[in-house]
C-alpha cells in the first residue's frame, strides 16, 4: 500500500471519528476496536477495496491468522480462486443484485447501507472456513458511484453449518433494512455419492482418512504404490476434491464413511 493511499484512508477515518487532538484520536480508535470485537461473533479481518480498479489497498494483519495468506497475496483474484466452487455462482448473483440496488439509490443514501451475506473460502492450509461478508461504502464520487468500500470478513464456521446464503441490505443511520432479498440454497451432496466408489476405492478412502501414506496403504492391501496413487486420483475426481485435505474435510462434514 502506498503512502498516499494510507494518508487518504486516515483522512476518511478522521472525518468519521470527528476528533481533533491526537489524544482523542487514540481513545476513539481504542473504543472503536472494542466495539468491533463486541459486535463480531468470531475472529475477523477487514480490508479496503478500490472498486473501479478492483484493487485491495489495505488488509488487516488478522487476515494472516485467519486465512494463512500474506498481505501481499490477498487480492480479488485470490478471493475468487479460493472461494468454494459451490458458492461462487451465488456470489456472482449477489454482486449483480448489489449493483442493481445501489444504482437505484439516491447519492445521499449510498453511504447509509451495508451489504451482508456469507460464503466459504479455502485457507492456505487447504481447509474451508465460512465467512460472514459485510461491506459498507466509505467513499463515493460526484455521481454517487461507489469508489471505495470497507469489507469485514468474520469467521462464522462454528455458527452456521448449512450451505447457501441470503443477501441483505442493512440500513444505517435509521434507514430501512431489506433482509433476505435473495436466498440461495446450494445442494448438499448425498452420501449416496460414496456408493459410486468401487470396493477397493472405499478401502483406500478409509485408509486415507486414517492418515496412512500411499506406501502404507499399498503394504496393507498388498498392491503396488502406483495402483494406490491411481485410485487416489480417481477418488478425488469422483468426489470433486482438489486434495486429500479437502477430501477428509468433506467426508467429515457430510458424514461419509
């Protein structure tokens, strides 16, 4: 992030906080940090996005603790690539609805609405988290178009288990809220899917879930490591998983085996 961008963000925060002295600014930021902790039901990170360029200008250090990525890795491209493939279609649906909603708002109302929905994202370690995605506009242009947004992603993995999400527009400063304006349910894979695996593949899957290596599986089943690796690739393809970590998490989540 450049010095100019940091200076611009600080100016925005100063206008919002309405503090004039350095001592008051410190107190105000401390209070706001406590409020953020109180009103977020889990670990969270925040970021600032320049909308016209789709460039993330700033991200908090807590992103590293939650997702495992370094700040310089955190881009829009990364978010889309790491999003769960079942959630990406409704993410695009929701964003189209967001564009329609804000294009119809008077310019003086754009800063008074927060967007809210959730989706799953893959951490650098390979497992998925469910994030509550909340976005508020912090800068508009002369025509009321959104220039910059403040986004907050909160880990709600332990709070919500079902797939799918609902899009809401939350009114600020007394504005009317529009909750669940669009709801999407993503299909839950039936456990019957596991029956599509052959008997040998089921045996190998059971060994994988026990943490055994390909060589250990080969020794146990009296087959070659090459055969085991071939079965592993077939299992990943049939279960639509990218790696064994994702496979294990999916089996755990969906009660397979």
